[in-house]
């Protein structure tokens, strides 16, 4: 484990930043989002396509007590936290990979407890088959008439030396049981030698020592051969461990089915007179999505993630004239399979890992998660409730990411991604570069500091919720020859405080500053959220959540007259200015664990002043989500 990186296992878990002793149990495999196009009803642009990121599968930093991927956290040492647990889940444990067949095992006298070592002459049968035998009568292939049988029976009962198989038989390599007796004899010799070395000679009678001396003489050849065989098996096992690791692939998946709908809302799309002119409603519908993830390792220290998704849950945004009510489970691929993740993770040093790939590489999947309510199938019901929205800026899909565990309290992640590297290239179109510093100042406090730089060719932030459009729809008409590219600097922070094992509270905030490449002025947005998570509420495995905050909002727009989006909506003038009103987001949900693999989550989402317009009716969305994990 010491030569693996945090990022190597990050895909299987989003992560906390706390030390090992504070880590929660593992989460799930990550699946990444695919392109999120811009949206705006006025400009006739297409709404952002459904985010396909399943956060409990994303963040592949392994936590030291995880593979349950729960989010990875910082560790008490420089070893890669949680990789062993995650690798065991994906590839099988070390014991499963190098199982051996025990013949005879040594045990202390039955008054003491001690792990039972095993000897083996085969690499094909698990050592779990061994079980303690306390009576020689259980060993059905040893004849009771032999004097050796009687001697062995007395020793087993007196010292608890011998271990056999659950069916009460020896399984030697020939019908005569001389080798089994030789192994039992060696075990007895070792046990009595230890007793004598611990100055407990009075526990061993002189008669027993004489019996052992006679047995040792009779089985001298077998004892020597047994030792040779054991040495040979150990040598071969060591060679297999150091020279071989078979390519192993595991399949993980999640199916989400949701029943959702909204109230009817009157919408003042053009708030010049405060009179709603449109009405919208999302009818009650039943839809869902499926994610399949193939996790493959070639060396035992790397991870190739292949993710496939399909779904039919269409976004409510066009129906209610705002993107602020989007759900975390939205995915409309027409039930066709789409590639959502194709990334490779590997370590460069014990505390430095790399992720690279054409899909599934972005800030969301590279930065360690702080929000305990993250998870489309297990966490918050809304898209906004998943994480600080600035982390999704630029809608990156392919690129390269880094994860460096500086010390047990500090880690640094970096990422560069492009929205569509296969079509526009990795350095063209919409691109994003970012860094996160994850700090665990105490065992129950997690802090993430975020910075991202994004280039947009069309004046959209591509964050999927809130104020996403930076420019008036009339801009191309006013200046048809102008390129409306923007460069955005985004700064934010996320904080989570585990007050006790059953209550975590936290907050996040974000600020963006977008400057046009060919115009003067700039556009600024803000967002914030406070939340509480209640793990194991009413029963183990359940969770309740409450979130209240503000979706991204343009607070300042100082572009030339005619180019500003807020005042275009207000009076079509497009003069400088920010949003006059503020939308507020309130969300409540409760996840009930039905079985280890099935959960039901009822929830309600209320948006006050949707689209940052006080003239709009409050939007209420209700949902019942069923998640199946396998």
C-alpha cells in the first residue's frame, strides 16, 4: 500500500480530508459526467444536457478505512489512504489471490488464543477450510487401533495442538497418513518448545516427552521431507507474489428510478412590469438511469475505469422556465448507452498519483469531496445540492489530474480538462484548469479551498444551474463580427464539521469573475449554501439532509450597453447592472436503507424567487428516488 497514490483509488470514492481515524466507511464507484451544453430560453440555446456524474462513484481517492470509495481523506501517514481496502473490493483480497491449502497448524494450549498459522502443499484451496479439532476421534482417516493414534489423541486433548478440516479428515498426498502425523508431531514439538522456553516446564510431563521422542524417531524421515516441502511452497508463493498479478476486472453498477413532478408556476419571463405572462408545470413522471462501471487493474496498483450510462429523465428546466430545479439524477440519453468514463489512474510515488483519460477527468472527479450529501443515488436530490457549483465550471470531460498527499493533514489536487477533447482538441474550445487544497485541521473538520480558471468560447459558464449565461442574447445581433469568448476566474471554499457521529454541518461559497476577450467590463457571480447531514437517522445506514442557499447569481455586469444579461431581461436595454432579486434554494430529503443494496429517498425541493425574479411563483418539486446498487 505504501507505493500507491491517493488518486489511484480515487475513482472508487469521493473523499474527505480528515485523518485516518476520522474516516467514514467506504462509498461507491465513481461515474463521471458527460458534456453539459449551455441553456437559455431567450437565446434559443439548448439547455445543459443532464449531468451524468454519480458522485458516490466519483472521486477516486481511496480512504484508509474505505472501499465504500465513501470519500477519501487524509491519512495518519504518507501511505495511500484506503487503497488496500479499495483494491480488495475491486480485485479481491491478498488471501483470495494467494490462497493455500493447510495441512497441520500449530496452536497454543486451549487456554490461550492465538492466530493459527498454516502449512500448505497446494495453492488451490483456501486456508479458510481449516478448523480447530479438539478430539482425535474427529479425524476419520486415522485408525484408532494404532498406538500413534492413541498418542496423538492424548496430545491433542492435553495441549490443543492439532488443527484439521471441518469434515474431520486429513488430506495428505498419499493414503498412508505418515505425513499428516509428521506435521502433527512437528506442531507438537514447536508448541512444547515454546512452553519450555517460557519456563512453564511443569505443564509438560516426562511421559509426554518420552512419547514425543519415540514419535520423532519413527517419523524422522517424514519430518525432514515435510520441512523441505514447506520451504519449497514458501519459495514458490514468494515468487508468485513478486512476479505475477493477473489482470482483474470487476463490475459495479447502480440503477436509479425516480417518481417526480412539480407544482404549476406562473412565470414573469420578462420582468419589466412584474406581470407573469407564462405558466409552467412538470407533470408527474417515472424515469431513471443506469450506470455501469468496469474497474480493471493490470498491476494491482493502478486502475482503469470504464463507465457506461443510459437514462430517460429529461430536465424540468424548459417546462418551468428555470434551471434551478434540476435534479441530480437527470440523464436523457434516449435510453442509449453513452460512455461517461474512460480514465486510467496510477501512482508515480507513494503519495503522488495521476489520472488521465478522454472521459471522466474533471475537477469533480479529481478534487476530494467535502460535502457529505454528495451522491446522485445516495445524497441530495438536487443538482445544486451535490457540491459547490464552481467545481463544475467548464463542463470538462477529458484531460489529466494529479493528487498529492503532502502530509496527514494536507493534500493538493490539480486538473486540466477540455469539454470535448475528441472534437475540439484538448487546448481548444471550452477548457478548465484548477487546483484544490484539502485541509483537515482537526479530526472532525474538513476544508477545501478551490480555484479554477476556465475559457468559454460563447459566454456561458456551463455550470448547469443558476445564472449560467453571461451575455445578452442580442449581443450577436449588435456586433455580429465579435467573438464573445470569456475567461473566468473562480474562487470558492467548502467546509464540513462533524459535530458528532450523527450530525455533520457545513457550508460553501463561490465567486466568479468573467472578463470578455474582445469587450470591456466584466461579469461577477456569487453562490452560497449551508447544510446539515444526519447519518444513521432513526436507523443504521439511513441519512437525512437539509440544504438552504443561493444558486449562482450575477451580482455585477459591467459590459458595454446592450451586452449585459440582467438588464436585458429587465427592460431589454442590456445596460450595466446585476440581478435585482435573489433566488433561494430549500431542500429536504431522507434516505431509508431497505437492504444493503436498495434505498428509498423521498425529498422535496423549493425554489423561492426562481430565476432571481420575485415576480415568479415559488417552484416546488417532489420526488421519490429508488436506488439499486450492485
